[in-house]
C-alpha cells in the first residue's frame, strides 16, 4: 500500500486541532479526523460520519432541501419544480448548481431557467399554505402545461403541517394527465444534504420510475445514476457512450427528462457515479425490477477507461468490448499527450479536497494522473460506507436523525421483475472478479498516513493550511476566497468555477490544463509585494515622507 | 430561447411566483451584520439557510463571507432552538472569538417561536457570553418583507442594542446607508470627509467584503463600523438615512431612542440625489461645499451634457430593490432617458415607490411592487414594450439574451460580473462610472447596429 509522510504527523494534527474544542466536541471530532491506514484485507479505520454538525461551527454543509431539490431533481429540465415556502429557498437554488441541459428541439420543454415558489406570507404561515400551493399548481398548469410537477417542502411547511403529498394527490385528480408528486425535504431533516438525496430517491422511485413501460431502442441499454451534468460532464459521458455503442437510457439526473426516468426500469444495467446521493435508487431498482448495478467512476481518464471496459464486460459482447477498447485507445492518445506535457509541472504538488459525497474521492484519480498528491480529503455529507466501503454497511448504527428519513420496503414487481442476469451467472462472474453492488470507498484508495476528515469545518481547514501548506485546495464556493486570500489557488469542485466538463476523456484534458494553470500561473505570485519580501530600508534619495 | 415558455401578455397570477425579484430577509441581515467590526453574523435556523446565504453573498462579492448557524435538527425544530443557540455561542466565542455575535432568525425559528430576547438573557446568565462580548439579534422572518427588510431590521438592531444618548452631542453626523455595495459606502464616506464632516457610518461593509489579497485570510477584516461608534451615534447631532426602505427604520429608531434629529434622503446615486445629500450635509453641518466635490460634480455634469445625445430619449426598464431603483429612476430622468417599467418584488410598505416614480414620469410608466411582481412579469412587460436597456441583477441576463437587449448590472445579486464592490455608483464619481457604463452600452450598440455608411469614427 502506498504511504505518504505528512510534514506534521496526522495524529498530532488531530490531537492539537481537537484540543481547541470543548471536551465533548473535541472527543467527537477525534472520531471524524482519521489518519488513513489500509491493511492487507482492504480494511481501514472506522470513521464517524453522517452525524450532526455542532451549532456554531462554520460548516461546509447545506440542508435536506438543497440535497433534494438542488442536487437530485434540479438537473431535470421538464419536471416543473415548485418550492413550497417563503421565497429564499427557491431563490438560492435557482440555477446556481450549473446543471447543463440540452433540449432536443427548440420547442422542447425546458424549465431550467424558471424558479417557482409559493412565496409563503405570514397569513399563510398562520392559516396554512395548502390552498396557495393548490392555486400555484393551477397557475403552473395553465401557464406551462407540464407533464410532471415536483413540489418541494421547506422548513416552515413541515412545521405548520401543510401536507404537500395530499395537495399533490388532489391536484393529480384535477389534472389526470400530469404526474404531480411532493417531497418532504424540509431543511431541518437529517444532518446534511444527504437526507434530501434519500427523500428524492424514494419519491422518484415510487412516483416516477416505472410509469412508462416503453424501452429505448438499443442493444446495450443502461442508466447512469448520480451524474448531474455540472459543467457538461454528462454531455461528455453521452459522447463516449455513443462512441462505444452503448445506449444511455437515462441519466439521473444530468441532462435528463421525465420520460427517461419513467422508463428507466426497462434498461438492463445501472451504473452509479455518485454513490452517496443515489445508491438508494440503484438498490431499489434491483430489488423491484432485477436490474443489477455497479459503481463506476467517470472522472479521470484511467477511471473512465476502466469503467467503460467494465460496462462492456458486463454485456459480454465481443464487438462491444473491441469497440470500447478502440475508443479508449483513440481517446487516450490525446489525453496522454496533454498529460505528458503537464505532468512535469505538477508532479509532487499537494492538494486537499473537501467536497460532496463522491467528488473528494473521484478527483483524487484525476489529480494523481498529473502527479498531484492528495494529502487530506473528506466529504461534506457522506456516510461511513462512502469512506470505508460498502462492506461496513451491516455495522453502521442508524441514529435518530437518519431514522427520521423514510426507508422504503421494496419487493419484486409482480409483472416486471426480470433479473437481467441469473443468480448463478452472477456468482460465476463474481468468482471471476467482477463486482456488483460494490463501492470500495475512498479510504482504501488513499495513501496510508494521509488525513481523512469528515464534515471538515472552517477551523480545521485553516489549520490544515497552516500545518501542511498545500499547493491546491478543492472545495466549494464558501471556502473559495478564504483559501485564495492566502495566496493558495482554490478549485471549486461543485461548480468547477464555471468551467468544464471535467468528466471523461475531454474532461480529463480540461482538468489537467486547469490545474496546470492554477499551480503555475503568475497571478498568485503577486500575493506578497516586493517590499514584504525584503522590508529593510535603504535610502537612496532621502525624500522625507509627508504626513 | 431560454425563457421559451413565457407567454406574451400579462398572465394573471395570485399564488405562483416565477423567477423572483427579491429574496428573503436573513441574507440582508447577514450582509448588514458584516458591516460591524469584529462581528460574526449568526443564522438561527437550519444550516441550509446559512449555507445558501454565504454562497450567494460569496458569489456576489468574490470574497470570504463568514457566518455561523444554529444547525437545527428535527428535534430542535420541535422542541425549540434554545439549546442549539446556547451551544453555538460557546463554540463561536471559543473558536472564532468575535466581539459581537449578530443573530438573525429564519422562518424556521420564527415559526416555532424562539424568543431571542429570553435566550440571549439566559446566555448571559449562564456565562455563555464571555465578559466584554455582546450578542445582538434581529427578527427576520422570511415570510414577510425581503432581503431589504432584513437588512433594515439588522441595522435597526444595531441602534437598539448599542446607541446611547449621554446627553452631550459629539458633533458627528450619523449616516445609515441602505443595502448597497462596499464601494458605494466608501464613496459616501468620501463625500463626508471631503466636506470636513465628522461622521459615523453603519452598517459599513467597506474593507470587509472587498478586502485586498495580501496572502492572509482575516476572519474579521479591518473594515466594519466599531460598536463604540454605533454607541456614539446616540450622541450625534443628526442622522441621515440614505434609502427609505433599507435605512429609514434604523434612523427613526435613533431619533426615538436617542433624540437624534433624522433626515431621510434617497440613496445618493446620480446627480439629483447626490446634490440633495451634499446640500443636506452642508446645511446640517454648516459647511461650504469644497472645491474637490465641486470638481467631481462638474466632471459628471460635463459628461452628461457632452454626451447627452446618446442617452436622451433612450428607453429603460428597471428591476431591483426600491431604494436603488428610486435613485436610478431619478438618474434616468437627469440623463433624459425614458423609463418604461420599474419592478421590484420587495413589498412597498409605507414607502410609495410608485408615487415617487410617477412624480417624475407621470402615468405612462408601469410600476409593479410586491407579491408576484417577479421577473416572469417583468419579461412579459418588456415583451409588450421593448426598452433599449434593462437595468437589473444577473438573473435578467436570460431575458436580455432572449430579446437581445443590453443589460446594465445593478443591485443584488450580481454573480456574473465583477467590479461593483470596488467601483461605486454613489456620489459624483460613482455617477461618472455609471454614466460611462451606460454610454458604453449605447455607443457599442450603435457601432454594432449602424448601417455601414453610418458608422461613425468620432462620437
């Protein structure tokens, strides 16, 4: 196993940082700050995750509403989305996640640019907002004639007892041609965005997937789960899929439409990108429809190659396998050329990554390809399995916050359950080393001795920079300028700083070039003025400074 | 077309807001709190509120926006947020050591009825607030008003908690600006300084959210009004509220609480409003307008006259926040432009934006304020009567692109251009910047759209 020697031992960092907190909080943080270790059986130390952020701590986290509306449903262009609540939540989630979408015709439905809200006022908070929500749906239907409407509950809605599901049902009776469904994604649910992902998965599974039984044409049909088309990542993945000859039935939810979700159960394979936000759906679709799933990583040229090879291997078709190999070979020629040019300039530089629930893992692959070492990483809202791998699932203790999020009981669909591969074949394949329903987690792929920090907060980020002087920090917008003020380049890995794509082969090239720019551009060198470098004064002309 | 589903003609709506022209109170309160020196804004609600507000402000200012949250769980939402807030105080003072914590409520904590006065009292009693440290609060329920109301409420809280009348006037003038850029606040201070006036200004976000890059991160940058100055505002000889909606409530309270005579003016954007500001300062302080300001004014007037042909008669539609809108409308009038539409989602309150706009432009201009007055409506209005220029925030870019109308970015938020936090639009110098921007837009359009034989070399 690869080892990395930190300039200050990770254990020392953990002790000293935890000492700044109250004893109770310090004790908890010690369980969330882990010095990585990987043994022969791929086991890693246990990390505490998916637990509350202490009040008053400057966290990177957001809320359940952000996870549900912002992350999972946001990228879908033809589900009309109404935020039920005061104006803020709808306003802040309006286009800010950069999910790109490409309607097939100029007339095709595309509500991405529209932010809709019931803008609840004091009267409605006092007397209930259900009537206004119904009226808002009436107006939305009259104006836009959508085929599906999603309603998203915000904090006060849950407290005043508005039932978004009841309103959705009543509205559906009124408008039988429109699929209307509500999400109880009040911001206080759970401990982070993660609760919202789960809530979104559940509703999409019960109310959307399975509504249309018409499969897409194609020989090798799969869904990609947990790819949100930030900066055009999904476009690049679509391009590679088309070159390889696999049919991307639907992407949950980058560049997606309702019909693709509704018929996603007709595909033969689910591959999962962002394990945290969407593993629920993969699991449930396997149980109900018999669609197997496995984890892929389409960030990083090597990881992309490996993932597409695995997809081809799943379908066991010689022509597909050869074609995929050929595509990878052609694409890698360009990738390799850029990598060879850039790697010498980035080799040995260090990075720290604190992002989401999969990016902090995936982007380590990309950085490694140009020689950048990740010395500390962590997720904002992941669970233990995202760190340690799914093998720890049975040992995860469900606390009160998670128990409040509904866990659906799923059984095989009477008519539509169709195992895409038999249990026997699955075992044979597994014995040959093919993995299903897998996620190895981030920690087994990080060097021994590096730091893994769950829900890293501002204080710890500052200390990391102070202790380890990383050459690059990757996190989100709230952290961006805190880091850059210190003269350290910062790359946003939520919004990509309005660039991209960074997935797939072309994305890898974009990312190499971007990291090269950040690490080697002139701009950051001006943080220190010349007179700060050599403050001693030697008079040449003897002017007298005037007051 | 990005907004392809917006039908032409005004759609009657009573419940659905589409593409809002406002946001919620707490973000305004957070921004105002950043205008106190060594102050940590604190959002008493779910952590999503704080995350959204910090993200939005960061995107607008491209600077660190530091704030904390009570991180409500489902339990605190049921049983009340007192325990969370008390724990937050301990953590904030231990880790981040501010002098002041400025708490704003959210829809969540307002609905469950958390009593901030009582919780803060308890925090003092239980020594959760170290000696010499202070916690202030503003009630900012998201289901009334807008971000401008939230800003006004936090500015008012500063007066309530700090301002004291010792019975002896200090010869200073207190300036309270509405929700404007740090550069605009600096420019207002510049005018007062040039006139030799001793002033106190709060909230003052200059040198907080437009701080320089020098290799160091400071959780509390050097700017922001010191709390001692806010205290001393109770002894000031006069207070000037710059903006009726964002600044007047705080100024009025200073009057009632400390008997400081109050003057309510429009934000000094454009010539007329800046003239009013300078003239008021002159009269209150009994000073002459210095040569330096006469020169700044003269230069602005110079450009306005020299280039009047490029602005005269141009049609403009404006979207934004009432205080800025009002002064901008006046400036449009000064430059001979015709205002077609004025729209804000912020409820008008007692301030009759509409009346003021009508004083200038009569009954032809369309003014929309309050509920369901949003960008969807604005889009429909400009489709019916096309302007030459739209003034508004970043979100107007979709309308502008679809309709090929140029956009002058003013107000909040501006996510897609930089400069507003460095270059002011207030004062005479700000007026020059503003006018130059407007001229560039119209003149670039003329260059682009003119028939070949009509392309002018000299303009």
